[in-house]
C-alpha cells in the first residue's frame, strides 16, 4: 500500500495499482513476475536518492510481457521513469 510505505518512509518503493497480495503479479504469469522483479532489482541498484516512490505503468491483466533478456542490464521501464 502506497500510503503506508510513504508514511513509514520506506527507503525506496515501487508502486503497482494491482490487487492486494499480488506484489509480483498474476499467479502463473512468470514473464510478468520476472519483469516486476527485474524492475525492483534495478531500482535497488540505480535509484538516485532514498525515499523515492516510483509508479510502475503496468496494468493488471492488460499487458503482454516478454522474458527478461539480460538481468545485468537495468530495466528500461524503470530507467525511463527515473529520467522524468
């Protein structure tokens, strides 16, 4: 929950407007779960300052995900959000 993370002053926080309890995505949707995990790891490594809250643009059950090609490369989605 975004409000709780902001109030608790989480060091970094990715927000997805998805049903409660589905932090990584839909059950069985491995590509979606890996994409979100890649975004989280990229934020942990590249967030420019503590206290950041980033809203990921993914929509529940309305996106097509591909497998993460290279885990060593930062997430393109996160990089574009951090550049804003």
